[in-house]
C-alpha cells in the first residue's frame, strides 16, 4: 500500500474517472497489484514547494495498480513510472 499526496484538480479527475493513471518517481518500487491510496491535499505541490503547509482534505480514493511502465521509454525519464 502506497499513500500518495494528490493535488486537488488531479484528485477530482481520478474521482470522476477521467484520469486512470499516475506518473510518479519510482522511489517506492511500485509493482502490479499494489494499492495506491491517493490522498487529496488542500494545496498543490507547487504551492507547498513555495511554503504552503501540507494539509489533507480528508478525502481519499484507493486504486490497484494493473500495469507499470518504467522509463526510460517513450519520453519517460529513467527512474519514473506510469502506473495504470
């Protein structure tokens, strides 16, 4: 199980089914069958990098990884993955 911070707009797209993938640095050894707990943050990652605090809204959604595409391939850098 991987608990992941998720920007508000991205969280909304996952929740309504429009976004069915995650692009992440593979610093956790993601694998098929893993569960991703996407936790909505109040502020974006960019806002937090500029000093806004990490605050969760309390909303979360869980998705199971069905495919892992590992870079470097198709413009995806080494060390990064696309999780379906």
